[in-house]
């Protein structure tokens, strides 16, 4: 809106009011524009800060997932090593058991053939007992397991 020229020497109160209103509107628009600009800047700053914090959160989550996977892999390796160790111990025990069985069977056949019963082997049993009766508790489990395998 164009302001009308003011006549010299003549005071026009309406022109002064209009000019004051016009300036007031401009000042108001200036401050509103400045406030809007500041609000937009704050909004963009907030968005960028949120994005940077979310990026840090994502990085932290990825790092924890990576560490979790590494620890899980270490524990899986440890479990496999324990399994191998247990397997070797089982093999050792079964081989010893086989050796013990053959020793007992050899001694039993020797005792059966000679009829000799050693006193210290059977924990105080008398020599009058038959060798077969004395060795029966020791040999019976092996005989039963062998007969079950045949069935």
C-alpha cells in the first residue's frame, strides 16, 4: 500500500496513524519471520542431533552384537574342545576296561585250570570255595553284556 504524500505545514493525523500502523505491521512481520526462522533452525538442529545420537546407538548395538557373536564363537570352540577331551577319556576308559576284562578272564581260566584260589584277591574268602564261585561276581556282568550283544 502506497502512502499518500503529506502536505507541508498541514498535520494529517490519519496519515500518521496509517504510517504507524504500516510500520507496526512491518515490524511485526519482521519479528514473526525472525521467530519462524529461529524455530526452523531449532527444528533442523534437533533433527540432526537426533540422527547423530541414533547413529551412535546403532553403532553401539552393532558393536555389542559383534562382541556377542565373537563370545559365542569362542564358547562353541570351547564346547567342541571339551567334547573331544571327553571322547578321548571315554576311549581311554574303554580300552582300560577291555584290558581289565582280559586280565580277569586270564586269571579266571588260570584259577579254573589249577583250582587255586588266592586269599588276598577275594578279600578274605576261604580256599575251600570254588574258584568259579569267587570270580562269579566279577565276571558275571561281562558275561551278561556279551550275551545281550549276541541276542
